[in-house]
C-alpha cells in the first residue's frame, strides 16, 4: 500500500496502472475510519484491480469552523486499518492540493431541491461542499467506480445527481449501512457519545424498523409524528427531523404506496453528538447503484 499526498504523484501512478489495463475504485473519506468504511474498501477491492481511499477533511462542507477544527484526524491509525482491508493507495492531500488557488472548483449547480430537504434545512451549503470535493476527487483519480455509504443517503443521492449532470463515466456503488450488534449505525461520531447516550442511540434503529413494519398500516404523517415523539422521550435526545420521502426527489410523501422507492431519514442530537440514520422502506427491483 502506498500513501500519496500530491495530485501530480497520484495521477502519475494512476496513469501507469491504467496503461496496464487496471480498473480503479475510489472510496472518498474524511478519515477517522471504522469497520463500516472497511466494507466500502472490501467492495471496491472485490470489483476492481486497484482501490484508492482518499483521506481528506474537506473544509467546504462544514458550516461551523469549530466543527472542522474538532473533526478527528487519525491518519496513522487509518493507514493501518486500510492496509489490512485491501486498499492499494491512500490519497492524503493537503487543502492546497485539492483546492489550488488558481483552479475554480465551485460547481454552483441547481440540485432541483435535493439540497434543500432534510439535512439542507439544518446545514445550508453543506451539500455544495460535498459535491465540490467529490467532483474534484473524481477529476483527480478518474476511477471506474465510486463507493459511498448508504448512511449519508441525501449525500450520495446528490452526488449521483452531480455525476449525471456532468455525464461522468464513473459508476456509483452504494454500500448498505453497517450496524453495530445493537443496531446502531456505525459512525466516526459514535466514539464521542457518552456510554449512556450510545446505549440510548439504539432507539433510532428501533424506530426505523417500526416505521418499516408499519409503512402500509399508517400514513406517513402518523409514522413521522410517532417517531419524533418516541425519540424525543429519550434522555438528552433532540430529534431534528424524521422524514419519509420519495428517495429520488427526497420530498416528503403522504403514503408509502405513492412511490416505488421510499426512504425514512432522521437526524437526532444525542447530547452533544448529532447522529443521522435512514432505512429504505421500498426499493425498485434492479436498482443498479446499490451493491
């Protein structure tokens, strides 16, 4: 496994590999890696000759500088984990490498409302920053396939829109959420939870399962109201939203039968840590982006 820190060196390496007919998978991350990330790496390794993992804490997707400053940076530990999980190249650039001053990287796309729903209400500008860095990484690496996790449902949906807008040749592959034995979705943020809040956070996946079981028995509004009330009862919990939406448009729907692709998404503050989770309630057969 190689760790590369400059765009020039990475592109030279990728060019050599592609000249030999090698296929390349890219898994973009911000580091602080856990076993959930490793499923991305393993999926890429299974489907490609070469797997590149980028480790870059992207400043353009943070609404608050204090959150950017607080984000854990654990490159040495990340490298050890990646080496064990089939990664060939770690790309760990500086901000100046990703966003050189003379290069215009802002996209300024009309996302047709995808960036306004759910997370967009609470984190304005966040998704523009996400799309910006993913587009930049795709331009640098030119991978055959891009690997993202389902946990950030709105994020991968918006990135998929961006890729289609620019008619990029890279395939998107979405890896289902990896959960701890308790049902809690794996996240870099989980290490910041107090033991009590981590135990209580299991309630999020329980609520999502309840909603899935009852998706045809109650209206979406009834399920959303139930979920918000149940989550609000947990000590130190402050749910921001619980939305049942058409998974293509991310707009709320009134009945789960109104779309063949439906997702329930939620964001909850557990003490000082903000957790997100989701569950697909309906999915069309043959949906190609999910691995």
